[in-house]
C-alpha cells in the first residue's frame, strides 16, 4: 500500500483518534483504577464514601463506553475517507474533465457564446 497517495491529515487524525479510542475504552473498561488515580492526584481524602465511589465508577463506565464508541465511529470514518481519497480525487478530476470538454464543445459549436458574458 502506497502511503504517499494518502493525505497526512487523514493519517494523523487516524492515529490520534485510535489513541483516544484506546484510552477512553481503557477508562470505561476499568473505571475503578482511573478513579483512584484521579482521586489520589486531585481529590481530598477527607470524604470517603463507598456509595459515592460506586456511582462515580458506574457513570465513568456508562459515559466512557458512549465516548469510546463515538470516537471509534469517527476513527473508522476517517480511515474510510483516507483509503478512498485517491479514488474520489480521480473521480472528481474525471468529472471535471468531462464538464470542461462539454463546455468546450458548446463554445466550439457557437462562437458567440464564448464572446458574450452570461449573467
């Protein structure tokens, strides 16, 4: 597979989106470890509530899966756009050439059209 025909923007976006998907899926899969890490870094240890922590874990899992799946859809869309880019550009250029040939044919048949401006 020749990577020179794929734009660098698509390649970078696919890499970033894949990394974000893996990270968000990791958080959603094991929320307790991530919650503990966050609480150890940013939270005060005065208030310790098992029920509160369970609610946080459940919401991390619920929203983490939604976010991970959204990122996965964006990643797959970006990948499909990247892979089909050369074909789409070839198709567009083919249509442009056909349209340009049609315009030239019309102007060739009627020289008055090329001299007058159409408003």
